[in-house]
DNA sequence: CAGTATCCGTTGCGATACTG
DNA sequence: CAGTATCGCAACGGATACTG
């Protein structure tokens, strides 16, 4: 019930770090985009409106380091780099997609409830 | 399939704003804490390790404005202010709790998969 | 195509002090 | 107790330019 090791409520625990990565500004959108299938860098850029190259690259590197995304390079010229969800990433994205669906479908209610 | 009005993938849509609020550094933790029942300001501060008064107040105000959290003041001295989830907030938190549970329980796998 | 590097303004956010 | 106000630094993150 109270704070336990690994609990998100305690700082300096790994789970807090992962939570911050996953809920960062662009990570949610990247993961959800990849949920529909592997995508290349430029396709992701086009899909996610407003993301800069820098932030997309940074987000992808973080997600790859956390084991949620797999980066695959085809040895062609020009090189084709494809990103896809790992098994762990797919499990994660189930939860995120549920969140996105909720926000999207309930947006009218949210905006109706909004004050000031 | 492609970008639609209200879609999170397009910027300048309300859903993107709400998503940013909800996935902000402290909002996830506040909502999850309130999921167990109403809490007072100072109790939330103690529960959520590392949050400053400023950020807790700011987060609560945003969540209240979005209609996810309800603020109730008991007319006593000293005043007792209690925060609780609205119906909409409770629905939202279902998804967030799922996310937190996933991260917490799968943390070993995540850290095992982590590179560099 | 798929990035990296640099610059640099904006914002996040902790610390501190003060209020009803 | 339950906040608000102000300060100030560090990190976030967008724009631009450059690379293999």
C-alpha cells in the first residue's frame, strides 16, 4: 500500500525513468504510429505532425534503448532504416492506444467539462 | 486511417493538448494516487515523492480545468481541501493505471532489454 | 534517405518566501 | 493547512545547416 521498491510513486526508481520516457511529448505518438506496423524515419516524420527531426531521432533512440523499439537497417543505397515495435513495445502500446482512444472519443466531454 | 479532425497525430487539435496535460510529468502520478480515493493537498505531496508545492498545485489546477479532478473545500478552520477524481477522470485513470502496472511489473524485462 | 551538430529562445520546475 | 508569488537556472526542443 505504501511506497515499495520499484513503485512509481518513489523517485529515483527505474520505473519513474521509464514512465518519463514513455509519456514524453513524442514517445506516445511514435509508439502509437508504429502500432500499425513498421515505419521508416521519414514516414514517421510525416505521420506525426509537428515533430522535428531532432526530437524524432532522440525519441526513437530512447525508445530503442529501453527495448520498446527495434531499429533495422537494410544494406541498400540509399540505406533504408525501418523501425518497429518489439514484443515488449507492443504490450506497452496496448495501454497507450487505450489512452489515446479514450481522449479522442471523449474529447467533446472533456471540452464540455472544461472551465475558464 | 489518415489524419482526421481531433486526431492526436495532428497538432493544434484539442486532443494533443489534453494528451500533453495527462501525460505530463506529475499528472499521471496525481491521477493514480487519487484513484484509490479522495486525498488532501498535503497527503498528495507526501504520497508523490519529489513533487514541489508549485508543480502539484499547477498540475491539480490543469486537471481540474480539464474536468478530470474535482476540488472540494470544507468551510472549516483551517480549511480542508479535498481532491477527487470526476467520473471522466476515473475513466481516464483506468488507462493510466494499466500503463503504470505494466511498467512496474515489467521493469525487470525493460531493464534487461536496455542497451548502453 | 536518414540522420548529426550547433545555436539559442522558451519553458519547466525547484527553491524560497509570503498569505489567508 | 493550502496554497500564491517571484526568482533563476537547466533542460527542452525548434530552426537551420551539414554529413554519409
